[in-house]
């Protein structure tokens, strides 16, 4: 059940990142939400693998912190990569 907690945490971070960062029209709102959810899932899996004795049924604080960090990093990276650059 903790996988749902990580998904929700990632979605929340994706929405916050979308409102906090300058808009990137190539990513869009739903893209930011999906990137946040993906970051939450991956970070939750990493967190549960690192902490001994916890599986995917327990929400560990390390997993939540990693979910926030990875979701923010994915959204920031997507905004940087898809940003249009003007030269001259």
C-alpha cells in the first residue's frame, strides 16, 4: 500500500513544481504530474530497497524524502531540457 503513498507524494510534488517553476509548454500540467508520480514510484522503490526489513507495505521517511527529491529533480530536468533557447 505504500506505493500509493509514494504516487500521491509524487503527484503533489509534480503539481507544486509545475506552479513554482517557470512554465514549459512542451511538458504541460499533466506531464509534470506524471513526472512527479514516476519520481515518487522510483524513489519509493529505492527507499524500500535501501532500508532493511521494510517492504512495499511500509511507508518509510527515507522513501518520502527521496520521492520529493526525485520528483522535483525530474520536473526541473524536464523543464530545463524542453526550454526554448534564444540566441542573439
